[in-house]
């Protein structure tokens, strides 16, 4: 693992790191904030999954999480959103697919299956690297994310309730198999059989019997993607039918940007910390 940069912030250390991934077959870059409490021993880990077009840097630069993470004593891990490189198949003019749009799945269709394996990369390879290289208490992990990353956080938590103790999301894509901006990506990555898409669809996972103790979701009322891409009411109905507690906050006047995310970041980190420290 190569250290790209490190800087002291709020008593902790914000770092950016790079390594050669065997899972994606590419170099992968990720960010980790380690709070000052880690000097006394391992601390809980909170994974943040970013949205379409983003890298690790978006939340690191604009998410305003370090003060809250330092106050609560939690590590924040921010992976990239997709493999990158000249050898990675891409559609440069399509921001909803390819580079920056890995959808946190393991592709099964050529030519994408070789590199687009973000699900296995995060769940297996990056997890092992974080556990080995940082003062992380891997028995206390939470996960959250934004938009495409909110979709990822919900699906990771539903499939791995034994690993993740908390899950929240900012403006998640709750049913990508029917959303206008994700259906084409799922077909290219996973094939035309929509039954294969259900493993990466939060609403479908709940319908198919997956469960998680509770969710927190914040959604801006002025989000331009609310009606066609995000549709939190679908998650609300699915959770109600399954008996999963869901706190859904519709934030009046907020949009889809990091102005929205940064406003409620402290609330989410405190919510996770309360559950990770039980």
C-alpha cells in the first residue's frame, strides 16, 4: 500500500492511499480518516460509499465529516466508485455508466466482468487491507453513502447484517432495477435477465426476505432526481411491509449536492456511533 498523502485534521489523520487490486486488476485509491482516539486502541469503522461520477475525494473534500468523526471516535473509509485505467472498458460520454459508475456490484457480462467488481473489492480485498493497516475494530462496522452509494450501502447491509451494525443513506437509489438512470447500467453489467439484478436492489432484497435492524435515510425535497431516480417512498413501503424500522427525513428545500450531505453529515455519524458503541 502506497501513502499518497496524509494531513492532521481535528486531532486525527486524513490519509489517501493507493494499492494494486487483484480483484479489479487495477490500481485503486481510497481515503481513510483515523480519529485521535485510535491512539489508545482500535475504534469503530464507518464505510462511506460515494455516488455517480465521484471518487474518494468528493466526500473527503466536501463532506465535512472529520470534526464529527473525531468527536465520536470513528474511522471513516471512503473507497472509489469504480475501477479506472486505460484498460478498463468505459463510456466516456455516459456519466451513468463505466468509470465513476460501478454501482457496487460484481459484473458478470463481458467486457465488464474482468474489472467491475466493486462488491468483492470492498467486501473482501479492501476490508482485509483496512483491518491490517489501520487501528480498526472490525467487530464494529457501519456503512452509509449517497445516491448510487446509498444504494450500495443499503444492499451491503441487507446482505450482511452479521457484519454491519448500522446503515444510513443520503438520497439513495432505492430500486435501481426500475430507476431510469440505473436500469441500463444493470443490464450492461449483469445481463438482460432481471432476476440477476435483484441481488443489487434494496427494495427487491427486502421483498425477497433480507432484513436489517433499522435504516436512516435523508432526502432533499428539491432533489431533481427525486421522482424518477430515487423514489424513497418505495423503500418506505417495502420496510413497512417487512417490519423494518425506517427513519425517513424529507429535508425541505435541499437538493442532491454535497451542500445537502454536509448539512446532515454530523447527524448521521452520531447516529452510527450510538449503534457502533453499544
